[in-house]
């Protein structure tokens, strides 16, 4: 297998799949940003920014969500996108 030239690869980022996340949140009874923040162990401000598409999830948000909803899995909850990709765009 050929190794990709990582020196020329665009930086990547992790983005929340908001549609899947909202379904999961409802199924767990997480109605408000406060509910979600408590379940994930992050601030309400971080939850609000991510849900509004104003910021990408940080490591604490990602780890908290994966721990709270581990059976859902990373690939359903998140996408890997180029770092230059506009936040919140499908």
C-alpha cells in the first residue's frame, strides 16, 4: 500500500453531525443545553455554540458524548471534515 504524502494533506477537523446528535439527545431525554452539558460534563456555553454551528466540539465534548452515548458510536455522531470546511454546513 502506498503511503499518502501527509505534508501536503489539508488539516482535518471533527464536526458534530447535528441531525444525528439531536435525535440521540431526544432519545436520552436531554431537552435543554443544561441537560446536555450535565450529561457530557461540559459547559452550557460549549453545548450552545456547537448546537448553533458557531464552533466545533472540543475534546471534552467529544469524549463526554461518546461516554454518555457509547452505543451510538463515533461515526454516527461525528464527521471528519477539512479544517477549512465552514462549521455547521452539511
